[in-house]
C-alpha cells in the first residue's frame, strides 16, 4: 500500500490549504501600502491566509521603504 500524503489542513477550520496569491495591505498611519501578487497559503474553506517568512521579509522591506519615502499611497506588485 502506498503512503499517500494528505493535503495540509487549516488549523482554524480544518479546510484544505492551497498555494495561491493574495493582496497584502498595510496602513501605517500616515500612509497605505498595497502589495499585489503576494505568494501565500490560503484556506479553501475559511479564506485565512499565511505568508512564508521569506515573503514576509520582502513585504516588511517594501513597507519600510514606503515609510522612509513618506508615501501616502503606494501600490506595488510582488514578483515571485
């Protein structure tokens, strides 16, 4: 009998977790950053989203750069 790997389950609702893309929005008081096409793990049932540490680091850098530029609104697309 083959050992079949079960798809990962959401810790919140037990839905199936799938790789996908999301839009990440940060409101830092004096401005807003919208980052599109962010790689994420998304629950097919409840819609909860998680981003990996390496992607999180990229998002944090983008937000920091926007703050340093005193951007009011910044919309970017995160490439893979």
